[in-house]
C-alpha cells in the first residue's frame, strides 16, 4: 500500500490473518511441535531431594535452553497484544471475515 492510501477494514483484517498464519506456520515448524511426546515431557519436572546429615540437597533437570528459548521466540508475538499476529486480533479478524456466514 502506497503512502497516503488508507487501508480498508477488509484489507486490515486480511493483513492480520496473514500475519497470524505466517507466525503459526513458524511455530508449527519448530522441532517441539513435530514431537508431541518431547513437548509433553518438558511439562514433567522431576525433583530429587537428598538429605545428608544437616544438609538438604534439591536438584532438578531443566530442559535444553536453546530448544525452549527458540520455541518461546516463535510463540511470543502471538501472545503480545501490540503485534499484528496477536491471537485475539486474529480471532477478531476471523469473526469479521465470517460475519456474513450462517
């Protein structure tokens, strides 16, 4: 769209849906999205507690930082209200697009 032109409501909603779909595809391409079992395994935390005389040792294993940060970076824009691909904007645009449907 050139400078000075105003965006129609239809164009705005189309742009928001396209932004969401593009971001959702990036999330879907992440290795964790391809391996459901690995994703579920990240939600399970195992904590080991060892008592040794007067000391208590607590240990737990964290998931690989690179994998988690990569996934977070891909999904973060969907959760941020100021982003075009914010999930509520996409739902609103979808509602607008389907407003005439039965």
